C-alpha cells in the first residue's frame, strides 16, 4: 500500500463521491488531508467522515479564492505535497438544447476551475521542487459521448491541462497526471436510466460500474512515490469499457 505518511494533501470537491473517497484513501495512507466543497458546513462534515484534518469552503471558479486557499493550506501545514483537482459538474444536453449558461458553468467549473487549482498547486510546490497533482478527466473526454458535447469538451481540456502542466513542471520535480474514469456510481451519475446502466454494464468487460473507491485507489497510487517516474499520463479507470 502506498505510504503517504508525512505528506500534506488537498482534495477539491471532497464533500461526496470520488473526492470524498479520495480524501479518505489518502488519509488512511497517512497523509494530512484538507478537503473542500462550496458549503463550509458540508465540507467540515465530510472532513470528519473522511478522517481529514480539515474541510474548507471553496468555489473553484473563483481564481483568487483558490489561490488564497492553497496558500493558506501550505502555510498552515508547512508545505503542500499532493493536490487532487477533483471538483467538477456534469449536465447532459443534446446539441440543439445546449444553453449558453450550461457552456459557461461547465467550462468555468471543469476547465477554469482545474486550471486555477493546478496553477495554485504549482506555485505552492515550486519552492520545495517536489509534488504530485492529479486532475479528473473522463473517458468521454477521449472518445466523445452523444448528449455530452459540453462536458466531453471540458474533460478533453482537463486531460490536456495534465499533459501541458506535466511538460512545464517536470523540471521542478512536480508530476501531473489525469485519471479518466468510466461510469462511476456517484450523485453525478445517479440520473442514469436503468437502460443506460444495463447497457454500460453490458459493454464493460469487468461487468459492473465503478465505485468511488476504484478511482480513489488509482489516485492514491499516482500521488505516491510508487509512481515517481509517471507524469503527463491519462489513466483510464473504466473496467475496460472503452476497449
Ligand atoms: P459529485 O457530483 O458526486 O461530486 C462533485 C464534487 O465537486 C462535490 O464535492 C461538489 O461539492 C464539488 N463541486 C462542484 N462544483 C464545484 C465548484 N464550483 N467549486 C468547488 N467544488 C465544486 O461528482 P463525482 O464524484 O462523480 O465526480 C468527481 C469528478 O470526477 C468530477 O470532476 C467528474 O467530472 C469526474 N468524473 C466522474 C465520473 C462519474 O462517473 N461519476 C466519470 C468521469 C469523471 P459541493 O457541491 O459540496 O460544492
């Protein structure tokens, strides 16, 4: 099991789903974890459930707030070793139904929010010339999905944030990777119809949907020293769905 003893980690969007499971997995591996959510009370409650050191309010669309929070966490804990830019939203819309507001909120949360988080993480990690960042892409970002043009575009961008930041930050000892989950059972996918669930399970060689823990365990590996020579990768966690 990767040993994260002594590491300080920040997980955005940690109030539920993949973020909460990731915060818990990193804390169980020994890291001091701070998680965030838009509502402070929910973030504190989630932090307690995850065994995290703290839960803070943060909207990742606000670049200044992200910068201040990341600086604050690094200052309070003396450093920042791990950042998981997990906060994200998904709303389906067929092309003809896409509203401008959906484009704005999706891109400002998933793309700009990830850029703000990676930028602030890099600033905090640069001084010590070490760190590991993971961002949340998606299989639909690589292969597309009918009814998900906006979301798929945002997740393609996220994968390329990881690749570009990895190239830029490698010489500073900072690794940046993405995970690309398939269909994971969280609130985000709770609206899937029974037909869609059955069809996804039928197309998945491992014969089931993913759990938040499936993704959290892969993230735990990527941020650990066991992945010391891995950067700029987009790791599929989909039970083989895309094969
Ligand atoms: P959930 O909807 O269960 O959780 C999303 C988290 O993001 C919540 O903690 C929410 O916190 C937070 N969040 C949303 N908007 C913002 C914002 N503007 N600022 C800060 N935090 C925000 O989603 P999942 O756990 O399923 O997904 C997590 C990530 O994984 C997302 O990026 C998603 O796109 C990606 N993903 C998920 C897949 C799946 O099948 N579930 C598949 C592929 C990728 P709160 O509402 O408390 O503020």
